[in-house]
């Protein structure tokens, strides 16, 4: 019988301490929350085992060919790995047999291996080819070099209620993810995807760290959905999936798919940026709240064009700006990552697996933002999104090809900006892995700075949203938590 995954590389009980720095306002539920935080202060995640998972079947000669990265992917070589995961309850003991974590992990490994038959590029590594005459520096995906996806099993002496406690996200959640501090360029030597399964006292967290040149949020959740689908199928051979990924790279018409960067050594463009300590908190917007915000924004502008997403982001822009206590003449910006798949002509498939994203946003003075209302802010975001079209996307890519450069996170430091990532439109809760619907989505600490916002669908669906907000200052979080406009929006049920 063919061996699906290699033997465990290490059985050492690696321990990662998570000592919390308590930033907390003495507000409602303060005593209960402080007790919960203190109980988590010295909780440690113990890594029990790890291995590399390869595709279940050997790759075809075609699948082993080099895959050249697009401008939008090369642009992200300094971006950290994306880290997202799902928290599940353990199954209740049945009358016949208790839940076996050993059997469950075996099923996860096997189904992951079968999923990599479809997403085989995730098992490979990046490579660089340098030529002197003529000068050439090409970074590509070496699918022939396919060591596999990393799979980690870890444990933590914590409960679901510890993780989902009111208030700031416990720091221990950061240890539910692997490859902290890795940047996408590190995919030359590190796995392009690492899965960590952390067993809690009463729950299981499945977290993924994925190289950002390979996948945006849509591609990551596409992969997770396919893995969950195969897990549930219990098939033991090649398994078809409902949404096979489109792995062929998109190339700007008239241009060579092989892009040579203007460098001779990676030290000329690599930046390892370590973000500041952050306070992170989740806020829930019910479907009724989102609907009311959308109606209010459209009514103020006498239009019906503003989306629910634009209305919620406009509210966050206004309330976070107020919480930061900026002066009236300061300039503030709201930037959001948007997908290019359906904006291009002809459009890319929704199943295109890659990182085809761009950034749009609005800018205003604090005075303008505060005096003109929710609709005014939302309409500025609407205009930014609607004007970002096929022409703009292709002009930006063509401009980059003519003068390539690698993005550096330090260039984005701006105390007056909010940066919106992820999307509540992605099917995160459809990824069940035999455990039913997840209780919550959580993220790692990579790619976050002051004012970073991650948007997720609400667990109950219906257009509800969960918003993860990050600040460097606990005082700013306190200010947001007491902002009248923000709190009024959250109270709507």
C-alpha cells in the first residue's frame, strides 16, 4: 500500500510560551474578563508532532513544469504568510465510542494528501534562476521540487470559552498558527502552506498559514472548502471536487509570462518588518444592523448604489478616526483590498487560484469625514470601487512590468489609515471537517498594524458580519468601545 505521508519528523514536546500583556479597560464584565485573561496568561501551546504531507498520487509531467509568477504575486514577496483558521467544538461522546483524536488526525492527513492532488502547487517551493549574460533574475514556482505541506498537531490547556471570551483576543491564539514572521520569499525553503491542528480541552482549532504570493483570501478558503469536501467524502482514491482550481497563471496580453526582476541578490529587495504589539478585538454586526447601515447610507446620498460592505466600512472609518482623537485638519484614509477576478475583461474564473488583488480607497480630512455623515463616506468608497475596472487593473500591471519593484510593509505605516482585509462574502463556515459548523473564525498576528481590519461572515449568515479590529493602543480600543455611533450600530438586532 502506498505511503501517503512521511513518518513524523519530530516527537519532541516543543513549547511556545504566550505571556499576555493585559490591556483592558475597566468597563462592563471587567472582573470576569480580567480573571479569564489572567488564567490564559501562561497558557502554552505544545507541539506534539509534525510531518510533511505530499499529494496522494504522483504528479504528471505537465504538473511538474515551472509555474511563473504574475506581477501581482511577485509584488507580495515581502508580505507575511496569511493566517486564518476555524474553531470547532469536539464531538460529544457517543454511546458506542468516544471521539478519537488519533483517528481524526489520520483522516485529516489522508484527506489533505488527496486534496493536494488538485492543489499540488502548495506542496512545492519557490526557486530563483539568475543569469549573468544577459542579466536575468527570475523567481518562479518549482513544482518538481515538492517536499509537501507541513502538518502540525499541538495541544493547549485551554477551553473554547477561554478563546471566545468577551474583550481582547487572547494572545495564545497567535500560537495556533505556524510560520510566524515568515515572509513570502521564504517559500524558497519553507513550506508554502502549513496546517496546525490544535486540540483544546473541549475543542479543535484548524489553522492555516499560506504563502501570500500563492493565494489571496478567496484562494485560501477555496482550498479549505475543497479539503473539507474531500474529508467528508471518505473516498480512498482520487476524489473529484465541485470546484477544481484553475492553476494556469494569467498573463497580460502581449507580455512575456517570465518576468525578470531588476536585482542581482535578494538582499536588494527583502525587508523583514516586525509589526508593533497589538490589541485585537472582534465586534459583531447582525444582519439587521448591516441592513440599517446600508439603508441609512443610501438614504443620505439619495441612491441605492452603496453596498452593505461599503456602509459598514464607512462606519468603521468614521468611528476609528474619532477614536484616534485626530485633529480636524489631519488627513485620513480608508483602504481596502479588492479582488480582480471579476473586474477583468474577460473575467478570470472565480476558481482562479492565486493572488489577483488590488487596493482602492478614499481619503478625506477628519473635518470632512465627521461633518458629512455616513452616506458621504460610504459613497466615496463606492466611487473608488466602481472606478477600479479592467482598464485600471491592466494599466497598473503594465506599469509594474515596465518598472518592477517589491512592496515593503514599512512604506504603509500611517497612523491615520485603516486597512480592510478579507471579506464577509467568502464561505468560511462551509468548511466543517466532520465537526459541524465552526464556532468562530480567528486569525494569526501576521500582516497586521494599527488600524488593520479583517472582515468575516457572521456565523448565523444572513448578511451578518464579524469585524476584527487591531490597534497599538488600548486607549484607542477603549475609545472605540465607547463610541456612541459605533455602539448604536452594534446594538441593533
